[in-house]
């Protein structure tokens, strides 16, 4: 391998292209450089090798005996290189990178991924669990799931689910809540980074706000959820965070009243890149899963 250090790869590429296409002009067009640049690369490579690769004839460059054998090996080598690069392209094509906030990933998306694996066994999912808003035009992220108002500069945003907020708590606490006024006897579990407040829910319920007992405060909605499940108080939550805990009875939504938050979960893709099949398939799959989740909520509402 050390002997390759004395020969520039660009020169070898120029030599192989000239030999394959039979002209400097053809090689220049394929390599997107000038004819003189290709000619100089060929001469430089011949000097580095100490061997003439082409005879200069009135009809153009003709490979010498050594040049014919040499360029045949070069062509085989570049084909191998092209196949190696194609392997990387194939791997990228089969990998779907999804950027999503940790709470969404942990509490809703992760338990459902096995169904995506089963439907699309050739697609490898890589979850980028981060709340940061990535630049989808300049990263390897194929699609992001974001919470907000849908306004992300440079991205294409499609509403996945409008977010509604409502109180949840453990069944033992729900049993003591005969009316909304009884919330005054409970502790509020607070997400300090929440983008909404209790005021909107009380307004939707048509009652004056209640003053809670002081409860635990967290900077992570997942910790708020676990605190609510543990029976520490009442949390103002939303559909996808609590769907599974409500379905299996670990949590209860005691009043059956949900308030619009003005926010939603959005599917965000690059504004400049064309959407691949794997992205379109993921969008269709996740919309099916969202609909199944909302059907659970409708069933809970009917039961209540």
C-alpha cells in the first residue's frame, strides 16, 4: 500500500477515464474539469509511475502495452471502490433517523416500534431522542416529531395530533375527587418546563381556578408522570404521554374534561430534500398508531 503514496488518486482517476472513454474531451466531460486539466493529470501520473501510459497519435491518446494492462487493473479497482460506496449508500437508504423528544419516545413511541419493525423489516430505525430542534437540511435526520405550533423555519410541518390537556392521577386519589373543587385538597405535580398551565383547563371546565396543595416539581414530564402513578398528586397531562397508563389503569382522568392547548405534535421534514419512501411509510404508520391511541381515549370517554 505504501507505493500508492507516490501516485495521486485524481491522476489515476483521470487515466482510467481517458482509457475507458477513449478521449481527453470525454474524460473532461465526465470528470467535470477542463481538457487541459485532464491532460496535465495524465502526464503527472506517467511521471510519477516512470512509465508511458499512452501514445500521442494524430487520432488521440492510445494506451501503450503497459498502459492497457495498467488501466484494466485501474478500471477493476474503481469498480470495487464504487461498489464499496454503494454499500454505504444502501445502508443509509435502509436507515430511518427519527428525531423526537425523550418523553414522546419513551412513553408512547417505544412501546409501538415492534409493529414498525414487523411491517418494514428492511428499515433500521435510529431514534435521536433530543428536544433540540435540528437543522433537517444539514443533518442525517429524516423526520422529526416536534411539539409546538407547527412553525419551524425551513421545514415542512404536518399536524400529527392537536394536544389536549387534562388532569390525571392514581386511582386512589381519583376516588376522593367527587368534584373539581376537591382538587384543593390534593397536591399538584408540576412540570416546570410545560408550555401550558392549569388556567386553560379550569376555563374549559367552566369553573374558577382551584389552589392546590404544594406538591413535587420536576423539569422532566416523564418524572411528573411517574410521580402521578406513584400517587403523589394530580398532574396536568396530555394524550400521548398518558395513553398507556390510562389504558392499563395505572392512571385515571377523573373529570373527563380535556382542554385545547393551542399546541400539537407535528411531523417535520426538510424543506429542500425530497421525501423518501421510508419517510412516507413512517408517516402512514405513525398516523395509524395515533388513530389507534385516540380510539382508546374515545372508549374511555364512553365508559365514563
